[in-house]
């Protein structure tokens, strides 16, 4: 997402001819969009995206379990 945001900012600066970006070539300004596509391809192909989604899901599940145990008074585990 950072690459996409950077690409949008650079594109706007180039279009509005602001700062030193106005003198840059279009290839340099559009490069972050290409890098974002490469990043998304790699993340999907390597399983990074799915692994991160599973980690978030497991964390939410564990927090819900801990919250429920504490609510019924059976949470005897000490917090570290």
C-alpha cells in the first residue's frame, strides 16, 4: 500500500508540475505502481497474504476466548 500511495503522490506532483518531480521522466514517476504489482504478485504467490490473514484470525480468536474465560471467572492463567 505504501508503494501505491507514493505512486499517487508522485503522479499528482508530475501532473501539477510541482517541485523537482516535474522534471523527472514518466517512467520514474510510474515505477512505484509497477513495484506495487510485483509486490502483490509475490505476496500472493508465496502465501504471505494468507499467512498474515490467518495470524490476524488466530489472534482475534484467542482474544475472544480470553475475554470469555475472564467473563465467567475461569481464567486462572497469569498474564506475563
